[in-house]
């Protein structure tokens, strides 16, 4: 198995992603390059997004300067147009067949010119850039257009905009128009840079079928602080929404001779599943990767349905089952499996072939012996981080073995952990067996990525789904047969209406439930539908025809992955023809960027292919395609961190290709190291790296000194008591076992729990649940995990967050608390306190809004409480609440609500 290179990339989700292209303030302003206008206009019509980003730049310097336009867009998006206008002259980008564009690129290289292919890619995005030299006082306008069909994932569509101008922009404006004929069920926005002042520049208007989000901050609102020229706009802006579904047969929408059919029925029961998790535990998974896999697996096991059956297979050079056969997902079996999963250790080679075949044989046995329901769904989920190195190592033979063994009866999903895995091998393996491949990025949220993927396939609703339309009404229909429909997803079929087709288009959808076959009917009037798409503000010309072409190309490209050579050529030929006809930059086409005569650089923009970027990775804190005059490219790391020794990272350097005596085999070395037959020497290619113990921006000398114990320690809780003469109550806990119910208000549908560690005198986690919104926020000292429905998002403390949901705002400023506020509800805050007595803290405001039914360890103090005066000492009172008496002592304590270093206050302290 080869050595994975760490990756830092953002984001797990279906996205519409754009980067506000700009010049870095420090260098750009010194060179006199000024972005005076930056706009984005995004029209989302029936899930199909058409986005135009326009950047206007002027060279205010006395000499010619190079200006670089760069932006990020979704991996699933196709660029459709790019142009530069320099002093009134337009220089368009020309989309050509990839081979023809490559010839032009190669010719530029042969002439000694600096030619550049744009191939960088991140977790959910691709980066596009182009540079041009601009004369003094000259202006240049960059305009880029791309299109994407938004895919429903875990119950929502999501548009994510990455806002990063890196300088103040006089005219900065963003407009998102959404039109959904089915009706918009809900719409939320989230931002990682929004402040209360910036929020004033954001407006959202919505009616039954349309929404408009408008963001236009002033220069003052963009400033980090008065008088400074750097901008606070640096982060993500996300729009999430879903639509109404009133008919079980889905929604058929028609525009300009084309139709699209969206199918996501509500209320269907979940089909029982038989799932086998095939987990790589080879040596390369050692360290954080196997830890995150264990964490995710334990959480996934808890989410299994009692009607499901499951098993675990772990493999390195050999495959080992947890149980000899599938077992029901009973409470006892889940408990046993959790114990087993928590003990998985990494060591050895990678025998993918035997592990997957063992899973297939286990399913075969269960079906022969009829120990699983005949109408259940059987799924294999493979997780690996490298190439096969043991047993059968030829990828083509493995694919053939697995496909012959499965024979279309089961579904195989392949998860590739990190960037050293052969993604094309896993993709073909999955697509040949009815599943899909997904890359799991090495990051702090890898365990959440694994959990999210499982949630996508956790609840199958329909099997063998087929769409039927009258042959005299439609032609050139996209894929109309599907293996499985999962809860929270959506099936999409598009096609062309025939000439003289009837006004009423009907459809029949058939599928199989757990115990029976089922069919749905849907119909739509072309005349009525055409009237719906008349608003130019919300749609773009021929959008449904382009939607059909986009979907057709995507499906053709997917089909070619597992196709034989003869069929692959035919699929590529059709996809290429559509790409050129509709001006899409796809993996089969490239865009040649034309420039003014005499400019040295010639550039070709290509659609990156997932597996092409193996080992070509943007590292943490680096941006390979910067929105400024380009500096030197980032050097590749000389090795990869593979684990730790005494808490210190180990980095390994590759010393030659496989077969070369200098080549480093990590699996072999780790086994030898663990068994004591190898040591850390220069010849081993390993080095011990210094461990970063503190924040890199902190003063090293200051962090090594120990702080004296505070004379006024911070309490665990500071409770404002409305209507009481005793304004604040400081509450501490002396001991606690298991999770503690801190607050529970059934009227407000909110609950706060926490796990207290008496030995460390701090909370290991705090959890806030808003039941009406299906929102759960879990805070730990390391990060905050937000779960909406089944979607997980991870946020770091010290970040900025602004989430505006239907009846709740979730906000966090850098260094401040994470606040949950609503006009009629109590404001709840979570804080990662770094001061004396550090740990997690819970904050409360507007406590007069608690209902009379509030309860819990802290909630009890918002019931009818009685203060009994002291017999002798005025500083010692008795607090009586719900039949229990508590001693309250007047003390000076540290109030952390305003952040570090805290403020000394006088409050009444109670220990529970």
C-alpha cells in the first residue's frame, strides 16, 4: 500500500460553489490593482443553477501589471462560458475537443511560452484561473458562467458560495434567485463570516414558489475595523432549501419542448437491509484514520434499524469476519459489535479481493439458508485507503471476480480514504455493481464524512424503479431505470417532447416495496407548465433543454467508467457531441483562453478528473490558485505523516518506485517496527517531527509559563435569575455520573444535556437539541458538530458562524460564544472557555422566556424558588427549590460571558 499524503479540503455536501475572485490586499494594493466591482448572479430554476460571476479590475499603477482571475466552482458544475474584456475588446474562451485544445497547449510549450492547464481540485470544488497583463489605467472585465443540476442529499438542496475578495470592493453584490414550481418548503442561510453589521446588508424575500437572496455590503461593513483596508469577508455562504411534494408520482415540469420529472415520494416505509461493512485495517490506516473509522463505525452501528441484519469484515493481508454469518441488529448484537469495532487495530497489507468476496459469500449463504427476508436489500460497504497489495493485486481481475460473484444481486459502495487510493479502481468496482464511489478526505471530520455517507444509504425505500412515458410523446429520455431509491434523495428523468405530442404528458413509475410491488401515476399539461416559466428574472433561456443535456452528459460519463472498450467509445462520442453543442467544459472538452496579441502565456482550462489529482494536493493553509499575481507554486511535501511515536508525528519519504531497492513499503515497515524488528534510522526513510503544542500565533515563551491559580475561579454556570433580588446564581457540580439533563423545556421544545468529568472538573461535552427543527448541536473541547436531520457539519472554536433558520439564529464570533437566539425563546450559548478553570460553558440569556414547565439540573432554578435569610451570616443563605434546600454563599467569581480575561463579579454560589 502506498503512502497517503494528507489533504486539507473543505466541505461535505452537494454544492453550488463560487469564489469571489479578487486580489490579495497587501500585494495587490501595493501594485495598484483595484477590483472596483464584483458581482454574482445565480438563477436556480427547478434545481438547475446558472451562475455568472463578473469581476471588474483597473490597473492604477504606472506600469503594466499581471492580473489573475480565479474562482472555485462545484465539481459537478460545467463551465459554459468565459470572456475577458480589455479596453473594450472582448477575448472569449473557445470550447474545443480536448485533443485539439491539447495540441494548442503543446504548441505553446514548444515555443517556450508559459502554458498552464488548470487542474487543481479540492473536496467539493475545482479551481479555475486565468492571468492577463494590463496596461496602466487600463480596465479588464472577467466574466465566467457555469451550470449545475443540484442533487438532493439527505433531504435538502444546497448552494454554497465561498466569499473571499481579500480586499475592500466598492461594488460587491450577490443575487440568488430561486424558482421552484412545486413550492419552497423551507429555506435556510448560513455564513462563516457574517457579523451583525454585515447581516444588515443581507435580505431574503420569499413567496410560495420564489425566493430572492440579496447581499450588498458597503465598504464600511466590509472592513475588519475602521480605517483598515482589509476585509472581513472570508468564508462560506450557504443556502439550503427543499420543495413541497404533494403528489406521490412526483412533479413533471415542461419548458420549450423539454421535460424534467422529479420523483421523491414521501411516507414510504423503509425496506429492511442486510449490510456488511468491509473495513481496511492495513498498516497505512494506523493512527488517526483507524481512530476515525472506529468512531464512525460505532456511531453507524447505533443507527442500524432493528429489522436490519449486519456483519463486519476487517481485512489486512487476510480477511476476518466478526461473526460467521449475518446477525439481527438487536441491542445485544449492537453492543457486541461496538466493543469489537472499538478494538480494531491497523497492521499489515491490503487484500481487497478476498475481503469483498468473503462478504459476497456471506450474503449468498444467508439467501440460500433463507435467514434474510427475500424482499430485503443487500449492501456491501467497502472502506480502504490504498491499492491492493496482498492476495490478488491486479485491479482488473479483482473487478472481474467481484462482478461475477455479485451478478447484479447486491449493491457495492466503495469509500476511498485519502488521496493515495486508486479512485478509478474503486469507482469502476462500485459502478459495476450498482453502487457508487466516494472519497473520504483526511481531515478532522473524516468520521462525520463516513457517517454522512451511511445516512445517505441507510434507508432504502424502493427497489427496481422504472419510469414509463408514452412512446408517441417523448424521445431521447435520460436514464429511466434505477436500482434503489433512498430516503432523502431524488430521482431525476429528463427528455424531449416529440413534435405534435399531446398536451397532457403522463408517466407511470413502478417499483418494489418490502412486501409488494407498487406503482405511481403522474401527469402534466404542457400548456399550463409553459406559463410557469415566463419570469426572466428567475430563469434563463432554454434552461430545461440545457438541464437535459447536462444530465445526459453526466450519465454518459458515468456509464463509460464500467463499459467495455467498444461501448465506451460510443458513449464518449455522444457525450463529446453534446458537450460541444451546448458549450460545456467536460472531461472530454477544454476551453482555450484567448489573450491580446503579444502576451506570453497561453492557457487551457480543463475539467479535472478525480483520479488525475492523485498526489496533487492542496495542503492546509495553502491555496494553489491564488487570486493575485501568482507567486511560486507550493512545493510537494517530501513525505507523509503515517503515525506517532510518543506523541510525535512520523513522516515517511518515498525512496523509489515499487521494485526499486530504495522503495519504502510502509505496511512491511510498520509490522517490523511494532514487532521490534525495525527501528527509526535514516535508512528507514522516517523522521520524528516536532509536535506543535500550542496555537502557532501565540507567544511561545508565554505559553510555557504556568499561570498562578486564580483567586476568583470561574463557575461552571452563571444563571441570570429574572425577578430575583439575587441577580446571578453561580452553580458548580461536585460529582456526576453519566449524561446530565441540564435544561428541558417541553413548551419551547429545547433540551440541554452534558457529560461532566468530576476528576477534571469540566464537561467533556454539551449537547443542545431543538426538536422542532431536528437540530442537534454537540460541543466538545475540540469542535462543534451540528446535525440537521441526518446531515453533519463540523465547526472549529474561534471560527465565525451565522446560521439563519426558520425560527432560530445560530451565531458565533471569533473568540465569542456560540449563541442560539429566537424572538420568543431563551437565548442559549455555548463557550469554549480558555481562562482559569478552562472547559466548556453553558450561557443563558432572556431567561424570563422559560415556560412554567422547565426542568433539569439548571432548569429547576427557574421554577418557584424561595430564599431563606441566614440565621447569623449575611453571606450564607438557603435556597429552596422543588423541595430541596441548597446552601448559597456570596462570593467573588469570574464572569466569562464577555470572553477572556473575564470580569470579577459578586454572585451567590451553589454546589450541586
